[in-house]
C-alpha cells in the first residue's frame, strides 16, 4: 500500500520532534514552514553566513536551540522539506500551500499542525507610533537581522518572554532602558507551589531577572502602562507608567517591545473545522484535543503552542506525542512507555502553565480603562470608542458582528494582534463574560497572498 502521506505544518520545536518520531519508524513526512530555515520563533535561526554564537543569540536557551537545530540537520535527508511555504487553507485530506508564488495542493492521510503562537497584546495610548513592536518582532529583529529595534529600548508587558527577550538584548550589547511588568511580585510568591512543578525552569527564570538587575537594568513590577509618548513624525520618545501607589514614572526611549504571554496561532485548526473550548485560566479560545493531540477532526493532530501554551519544552513533547498518536491511528507500532512518559511530563508542564498564568495574568481589566481615543485595531485604525459605540448603539455583543459593523480585526493581521483586547472591550461594554463574546472566525487564506497564487475557482 506504500507509506502513509503525512504532512507537518511548522518546523519549530513541535514540528521537528514530530518529524523525528515519524522518521524513526521509516516514514518520510512532508514538512512545510513559512520561514527559510527551521527553529520556529523561539529558536529562529540567523541567516546563512551570520556567525553570532548561540550564547549571544539565544541566551539561557542556547543549548536547547542548538540541540533542536542539530536534530533537524540530521533529518534533512529523510524528510520532504518545503521551506518558505505558506499553508493557507485546509480541505478534507488536502492542504493548500503557496511556495514562490505558486499554489500547490498536498494530499494527506494525516496532518500534524504545529502552527505556534504569536504575541498577545493589550493596547496602550501611543502603541500605534513608529518604534513600538511586539516582543516577538523584537526577537526576530535580533535573531534574523542582528540588530536592535532601537538605540534605547523599553520592554513592557508581562510573562517569561518579557524577561527572556530583554536578557537576549542585554547579551547582544543593546541598551535596555527598563523592563516594566504589569504583574505584581506578590502574585509570583502565591504561584510558587505550581511553579515548583518545574524547578529547573523556575530557577532559570529567577536567573534571568537577576542577570537584568546585575546589568543595571531598571526592573519594575506591578506597573500600569499609561502612555507611550512621541509623535507621528518622531515616533516613540518615551513610556509612562504608574506604580502600585499611583506614582508616575517616565522612561526615555526610542523603541518599545510589548507582550503579554502568547496567543495560539489556531487559524488552520479553525479552518479545518476543529472544535474549540474556552480556557478560563488564560481567557482565550483554544482548539480541543485529547491528551495525545488528536483534534475533533479525524486525521488532524495539533501540537505545540498552537494548541497548548506550554513553551518550547512543551512543544517538543506535544509534537512527538502527536506523531505517536498518528502512528497508532494508522495501525503502526509505537512505544507505549514513551507515550506514558510524555503524558506525565505534560501533566507537570500543565501545572507549571497554570502557575505562570497566576503569576503573570493577562491584564484584561486594562481594556475597560482604555481611553476612547486609543487605537485598538492598528490595521484599520479602529479606536476603543468606536468599538464601544458599535456595542452600545448597534447591539454588537458578539465579536464577529462587531467586526462586520466597524471593521475591527478585518485588516492585514486578521485580528491576531487586536482580537483578544477587542473581545475584552466588547465584554465590558456589553456587561457580559468575555467567553460570550466569542472569537474571530478564521477563513482562508490565513495570511495575505497574491490573487495570482490562488488557483482558478479557489479552494473549496
């Protein structure tokens, strides 16, 4: 009958480990990724010819990044590697991709989607000025272009990524003006019992914070962002925050990196008609899977931060586990002890994830306090006031209804960067729980592409 046709979307930690598990039993999967090289976002590689050492590029994650890259190099001759390929639509047993402007259809018996995550952002007045980036964008600039986003950078938001990227900038020799965390230090103390589920990771996080302080970086916790100063002509010139006592603090800078944990990049799962559930702890909708990564749609498996926000280590575990589930469903042998070990590891990681959400909560209450003039959707330049008017005067209490009436989330990013904050604004304006607001529905193409790349008649 020949080999089963298995396609993996994504060559980050989850995708690489999924491919490795398949190759180990003699299967040659197709692996597609938008990037030129493997590694995903967290372990994004520098371009060919760049010679910065791993320690400078990845900081505390250097050993893990190098191990993943070496694993992929060993797989290269045993997989069908499709770099710079966008997976933009899914039909039953057919994945639509575009490579070099040419559309292709990849038939599959099983599809493992390892789509990763993007930054989760909360608007602040002035965040639409030139010089304001997401944490992920700041990281891409450092890794892929070997440059800082500014001469003097403020990092603002909450979560482990805030400290990781700031420390990577310090290691690269960039000037970090401050790290401003919206979460209070007391929350981390309360979360320690859960964070202790992964003591080595907890210790590493403490070292990151300590290294920033030793480098002379101002680290503040429990702050409330009030304004990013500047002008359309000059871009960002500074940041203003208030502390727990209501005192205002100002920092001069020419760039700001923002981020509040991550949001799952789940558009492909949505297009494939996978079921979703509302995760109350993180206040976001996530695809529903079983403990091994099977989605509600037969033959489609989900792994990595696109479904379980457990970081790079968790992504590696879920990628391998999803591949093993795929093998079992295709009637092929798999190592049950390995499955049990991975499940146990993920249970500990889930406890740690809950601890992170307790220690570094998504500041959803900030959405209700945004001035009406604050731009929420930067693509379509929709303000918080316009969105509130859409809710209160037009009755748009569901996010897709609001999108249809005021164009929130209808721009180039398709709501990736404004959708979560917009839902919180709608919920507060309507006086309903945010889960009742729903989520922005996805449709192909998941990202903009040339009309000439879409085949005649389009995807069905």
